[in-house]
């Protein structure tokens, strides 16, 4: 992405921020911001999913029931639900960069404490705290990045950054694959032993630390600085970005003074005399209220249903995939062949097949690694498909295929077919998540999109938390029913997606 030099050599005394961003252009500095933004999001996703890849080992070592195992795995999601709606206020008050750095250092400290937790209660508490801090990471790096980019290139850089973030689904299982086979066992004190899964938590949190350190060397968003009346600091940030992008001296930046874009200036003026937190609460209430009354009520329902499927049920299947894969691979290795369904394997009568050594076969992590690679590959495919076809048909077909895969799980007595069905469901749903945002863009005007996305995402995360616990409580007795219910739910949502009228065809990431 080579920089394209602005030919206007004349100094402009005062320009709007958007015009200044056009002069700044794109180049090395913008690419670096894109990389750091992607790394930060990768770090957040890795933290949210860190427990999923080691749940079989942790559950065995700490002697947890299925419900306790599911609860431990869902705590980061529960924490992020609680903090999600207040992150916007903190970001607007204290800054994008500052909140990202605080959240990431906090997540890293929580991860270290989790690795040293002497019992399950302590582990659950620090995991929950980590989830609360993760609420400050999801989506925020994209906001930070976009405020350095002019409108025409914003979607491109956010998309590239998201592709980096998706590699978290490759990084975490790769770390587990490398570390867990070491079978570490170091007695510390009393009954507390430092084992492989504890080292995994530390190594899995390294992207968080790296991202925080990289952000320390970056400036605050110029838009935030300008909104806070720090015009000279915002101008210096743009000068630096321009200088690195074009390899030119700071003095050649052809702008002397910045001014807020008109809509931001109006918004700032209208809120000047109000208590910031009270204004935030009132604005949040009014925006949420508007989502649940006509004409937006039906759109809110549709988007919530989509998030229920592609985020909520995705999380449920993904959470239990390592546990199921571990049992399938262990059963096949000890019996020579796999001749029953995964639901029969998860039932009470097969509980004695549990690996007494708490060791998880490396093929379990290989399965998760392959799913992560498929997730990344399918996401790239979706980027190209949305340019050719209507986004609702792509999304509807993906969800319908997952419905068929969930049904297949209930009768398949082939290890490969079962793992392929479970892994394929996770990869397809994960790659479909960005498509839902494309539909939200179509349904809601710009001022309502962030709130609509947050409300719909809450439905998804609540589904992860409740669904994981429900599945954990019923897997041993009603596993087949659970998968058939998920299959039927996917089928209903896919039909809803097909019949949903879109205002007009839009490509993913389009901006009004």
C-alpha cells in the first residue's frame, strides 16, 4: 500500500479533520497502525477463548463437573457482557489508546494470576475479571484505527486488521499443541502444582502484552484529541503520520490548524452543559428504546436472531469442540475404531472412558488448528463473495449448511465425519460473523449502528453463557436433543435470513 503524495504544496490555514486525513493519506504508518490494531484484537480474542482449548485438561485436573466446566469456559463471555455497555462512555472520556493499554495490561496480569490460581474459585474469579477487561478490547482497536483513516480507505484497513485478528483461532490452538504435550508437572507448595495448562495461559497472553507495549509508542486518536480541544496535539499526530507515510519532513504537512467536522462539532456543543455520565446513560437509554419500537423493532429482532446463531450458538459449539474432540480421539486410540455417535460417547454410561491421566491427545489441538485455518480461509472467501452476491443469501446458505452439519453429528458414527461436522460448523459460523455487521449497516442509520451492534451482540454472548451451561448440564442425558434443537434453530434463522428484505445491495464494510 504505497503512499500517494499530495500535490498541494500550499499551506492551508484551517481544514476539517476529514480533509486533513485525506492529505495524510496511507502508507507505512497507516499499515503499522493496521497491524497493531489487528494484534490487539487478536490478543482480545485469544484471551476470550483461552480456556476453551484446555477445558478437558483443566476440568479433569480440578475434578470439575460438566456444568462447572461449562461455567468456567463461559466466564470471560459473562464478564464482557457486563462491561460492554459502559466501555463507550469510558472510551469517549479517557481516550481510545489509554483504555486499550489499561485493559491489556490488566488482562495480562489477570492471565498470570489465572496461571497461578491454587483452586477453581480463584481461577473463576480472575477469569471473570479478565472477561470484564476484554470488554475494552473488542471493537475498540478498529475504532482507533479508523480515526486515522479517511472515509474511502476506512473499510479496507478495518477488513485487513480483522484478518490479522482472525489468526487468533490459529495462534491459541498452536500454543496449546506445542505446550500441552510437554506434560509439565512441577510441585510448588502443598497440593498446588504448576502444570502444562498453566504455562499455556501465560504464553497465550503474550499477544496482549506485546500489543500493549506497541500501543505505548503510538499516539492517541487525532479525532479524540480534537474532540477534547487538544487541536495542537491532534495536528502533531497527523504531521507525524504524514511524515512517515510519505517520508517527508514534518514541516511539509500543508495544514496549520484543524477543525472538527460539522456533525462532530454539533454533537460536542449539544453535550457541553450536561453531566457526561448522566448524558451517556440518557443517550444509551434513548438509543436502546428506539431499537425496540417501530420502525426499527423488526430489524432489531432480525439482527438479534442472527447474532444468536452466528455468535451465540457458534460459541456453544466452539466451547465444547475440544472436549468432544478429546473424547473422540481418546476413544478411537483405546478401542482401535470409533463405532458410536458423539452423543453416545458423552453419555453417562461412557463416563468411565475418561482419560484418568488428564492427558489430552495432541490430535485434539491439531483439530482446533485446522478449524482455525479453515476459519481464516473462509473469511477471505467471504470477502470476495460479498462483492458478487447479496450478503443475505451468503449468510443464509452458511447457516443452513451448519444446520445440516449439526443434524449429521447426531447420527454419525465416523470420527472423521463427526469432527469435520463440528469443525466445519465452527469455521462457517465464525466466517459469517462479519456478514451480520453488513446487514446491520443496511438496516440502521449511522448514529444507531453502534448501539444496534452492541444490543445484538449481547444476545449472542448471553446465548454463549446460558447455552454452554445448558449443554453442559444435559450433554450426558440429552445430547442428541441439544444438537437437534441447535439444528432446528439454525434452519429457522437461515429462512429468516433468506426472506429478510434489504433496502439495497451493499458490499460488506460499505459506509454511508
